[in-house]
């Protein structure tokens, strides 16, 4: 059972509860506090300014959570989705839509001083290298430019000024909707 597996990381013996967002723990019923180890639960209780850098279709999640390649087409989550079927592209777009709905549902999303750069590139940890942080762009703004503008802006700046959100994958090939993702 999922809850039992998560208890292994949450149980008092491991002291994991000390490493999660304290506001999340304080505002969550005891039987659901294990959820505070997940980013979306922690994000909802974040009070400091935050600027997430993330792929909406994260390569690690595709391989380990979504398990896109467990079906017949084992090449879908490679080459920026070039080998995906129409059904797989539709499923990936639903995944991205669910991801965005989850993050946008949190009051943290609209809080002044916040923002983020969520792209559609098939990657994990793009912000860790200057080659991708300076290449991946949304609306002509690179990840690094978006982060730098957010950092330099006053803490009271409207959140919508600093949100850069992904496009949906194309139904027809090439499926990647963001040409800066294709390398």
C-alpha cells in the first residue's frame, strides 16, 4: 500500500518529519502529514518567495512515475517525443495539464514575489547547467533570463510578471512544441 511505503520515509524513527515544510505539517491532519514530503503539498505552504524551475514533462518522472515506456512504444520518451503516437502525445498533454492545474491551484502561485519557469522539454534538472538554462526559452525568455528578472524585481512584484509556462505538445510530428528543447 502506498501509505505504508511512504511511512517508511515519514515514520518517527527516520526523523523525516523534521525535514519537511513545518507549515505543511502544522496545517495538515495527522493521518495525511506524510503528503508533506511531496513538492505540491510543500509548495502550497511556502511563504518565502519561490521560483520553481521544472519541466512539466520531466524525464525522471516519465521513466519512474508515469512509466510511459511500459507499453509497446519504448521510444516515446526519447528525442523530444519524436516517436510518440497520437495517443501518447494526448496522454503527455494531460499529464502536463494536471501538473499545471496542481501548481496553479495553490495560493502560492499568485502570491506577489513568486514566479517560475515550467517548460515542456524532456529533461531533468535543466537549471543545473548553463547550456540548458541559457538555451531553453518560453516566449523569447530563457530560463536564466526569467530567473534573473525575478531575482532583481521587488518582493512585492505581481507573480504573473514572472511566470513562464509551457506549451502543449503538438499532435503532429515534431511533437515538441518548444523548438528550444530540441538540441
